[in-house]
C-alpha cells in the first residue's frame, strides 16, 4: 500500500469487552507505510493549536487516544476537517498536506505514528512556500 496522496479516515480494529476495550494498528495492514517513529502531544493549554506545517517526505497517522481535537488539513486546493474523539479512528495524513490541530479538550492525548525519523529539514513551515512546492 502506498499513501494515496489524500487524507483518509481509518476505522481501526476494536475488541469491545466488559473488561475494557482494545484497539491496535499494524504497519502496512491498517496504514499505508512502515512505522519509524511515534510521538504524542499532551497537556495542551485551552485555546492553543499545534502543527501549522507540512512534511516533504513524512506520512503520518493521527489518533485521538484520549479526549478530542480537530484536525484541519489542506492539500493546496481542498480543505479537510476531522473532529476526532474516539481512540479507534485514525486519520492518515500523507506527505505534502498542510496540517493544524486545534480545539483540544482538557486532558486530550494525540498520538502520531510517522514514517520517518525526526528531521527539521523535512518541515515546510511557511504556507506560501508549501503552495509553491506543490
Ligand atoms: P513540532 O513538530 O514543531 O510541533 P507541532 O506538534 O506543533 O507540529 O515539534 C516541536 C518541537 O519538538 C520541535 O522543536 C522539534 C521537536 N521534535 C522532535 O525533536 N522530535 C519529534 O519527533 C517531533 C515531532 C518534534
């Protein structure tokens, strides 16, 4: 599976159980890339936003493990908005998609699974530059 270029909402497996529920994600089964890195965003103060950039080479899966937030995406022509509030949904955000995350609820936890190691040179932090590069 190759990233399609468009964002996609993924319905992850879930095992509902009276003891509590369980979900999981496997590389190349549920997401179209190999996992290189996982990071998470937490303790976001009310009214703050994260992101505000695109990646040249990095594909990601973004999951609201706890709480809720809005994922705002832009591919240069089309805007996409996902309100995530369940830990069994993930959004695949392919490379070269502008992303901004806001409207974090109290105690929300965003987990991001990425296809590359961290590299500042992979970031495009200026929206006009991003549009020119498309
Ligand atoms: P950044 O990606 O800019 O945050 P946002 O979630 O708002 O897009 O990352 C913030 C800082 O954390 C930045 O200085 C680089 C550092 N960082 C790493 O060192 N490794 C990582 O995997 C990530 C995602 C960020």
